[in-house]
């Protein structure tokens, strides 16, 4: 029996990767062909658009109707609150809001904070008002002092 000498190094075997690449290319081509046949035409959603005469009538109705009443709750930088320019305590405001919304079903309530008021206090007050008034409470950005600025007040529904 003859033992190999560990000092004798054999040749390093060569690995031919060409057949493996051929198989990968065939599998890739298969998936490309299958994916193109499976997609077909995209499904569409049918939408019934209104006639121009219907949209004009709706626009005229919207112009004729007046906007819903708005209750403005202003919060000053020192935390004092006013409702439509009358001072109230926080507890009083939280009692006024649900009563106002109940009496005016299409009304909105805007919370208008002072820009210098800490954001944390604004969010806490907004959350407290939403707890009693629901989703018709909006955070408004603007000074809210002039009644004619209704169009300029930007609201944020959360």
C-alpha cells in the first residue's frame, strides 16, 4: 500500500459554471414568459361621471347656500380662552362645545391657538374638545380675530 506524500500538491480542479448559468437563464426566461401571459389587461373601475347640466345645478345650489355656522375658540398665549370673543374657563368651553354642536347639526368648531402657545397645550386642548365634540372640531391656523377671514382660515382635520 502506498501512501501519498502530503508535500505533493495535486492540481486544483476547475469548476465550469457555464451549465449552471445556462440553467439560470432558462429559468429566468420561463418566469418572464409566464409573467407576461398572466398579467393580461388590467381591471378597470367604471365611474359614472355627472352630466354638465347636473354639475352646474349643484354649483348653483352650493353658491346659494350659506356656509355652516362656525364657533371659534381662541386660546391666547397665556392660556386664556375666548369663545366668539367672550372669555371662558376651559371647563366652560368643554361644556359649551357639545351643546353648540347639538343645537347646530351642521356647525363646525375651530380651535384657534395663539402662535406662541406651546404645541403640547394645543394638542391637549384639541383632544379634550374632540372628546366632547367629536369629529367636527378642527384645528385652525390664523388669528381668527376678523369675522371676514372665514375664507382665509386653514383647518386641519386629524
